[in-house]
C-alpha cells in the first residue's frame, strides 16, 4: 500500500515525554489505533502528525516528503490532515452551522449559501439533521462528537480536487456511555473511504488514526494497533491479535490486571 505518513521521533514536548526513539508508518487506506497507558505520549504523537507540535528531535514524512515546521507548510500540499479533539472543541458561542463551516467562512471564497448547503450535507453524513441552528450547550455529548467529526471532514469544494484526508481522533469515545460510544465508533468507520456514510455514500477519509483506551473502540473502529509504552512502540499487530498476544505488556493492558510491567 502507498505510504501516507511516516514518523521517527524522539520528542520531549509539553508534559508528555517520548523518551526513546519511536518510528511508525501509516499507509493509504489504513485504520490504525494507538493504545497504551496514560501519559506515554499518544496524544503528543497525534499533535506532531497534525503539525500542531514540532518534535524536538526526529522527523515526520508526509507522502515521502519531510515536513519542515508546523501546520501550513506550503511544500506539502494535496493532502488534508484533520484532528478531532477529545473534548470536541466546539465554539460555545457559535451555532452548529457556524462551528462546522468555520474554516470555510473564514478562509474560502464560497458564498454563505454554498457553505450552508455543504454544512447540512456533512451533518447528514454523520447522522445529524435539523441541528444547524442549535448551540453546543443544547447538544448531548455524543452529538457534540458528531458535530466535531462533520467539521473535520468538510472541505472547500471550489478548490482543485485533492486526495482524501487523513483523520486523527484523540479519545473519540471518552466520556460517552456504551451506546453513544457505539454510534461514534460506527461513524468513524462509515466516513472511511472503504465504507458508506449515514446517507449511503462512500466515505471521504482515506486513512485514520485513533488514540483510545476503550476496548470497544479497538474492536469496532480499527484494524491495526500500535502499543506505545514509555515513549516507544513496544508492539504492533492486527486488532484480532490484541487479546491473544503473549507480550506481557499487551496482555496486562488487555486484561486490566494490576500485575505486570505497567506500574501506576
């Protein structure tokens, strides 16, 4: 499969420490999960891939080209990388319509009517209809997650055709009940180009990466797993291998046991 992202990092950023060299590749069409104990650098890796943080040491390659600096690199074009934050990160004072279309209202040459129509279409893609004029405070936790997803997949249709994006999810089901989690997990799958969205059309996302602790998300939303421990990828495998691995770190995490190499 064609390589989309590759990183080799030894970063010490924010409060998370990637103290050892770690490398990984994300291929076109993949659904990848990053798992591991809290505080081991999973969210930091997402922010580095998204271009929100620059590694102190290490390299990030996008479609074979080295990223220099942060998001907005002019030399890397034709591929969108979106990040869905754990908290949804909606603007409280803006309506759902304004939240989803925010970047287009600010940066595109599209008319308000065009953006409004596109917002409605993207909300329908994630199973939301008739919520455009609501405020975030009027939405449930699961609905906020879906609005954030709609915002991440919307794009300027007046620009030249570009390759479908890579989407990064940081704990997408955190704080949700099991049923709401299932809805979000199924939506993550549905917007993937290999599946169909809520209105029966092919998804828009070429590849995605999910940081999660939830076993249901691991089972339902990803195909390949990277296990990060103490700033290093200590295990890689397919989802079905997760619960049968003999790696003591993976086995302890899968069982939730207090006995093992992971200490709190």
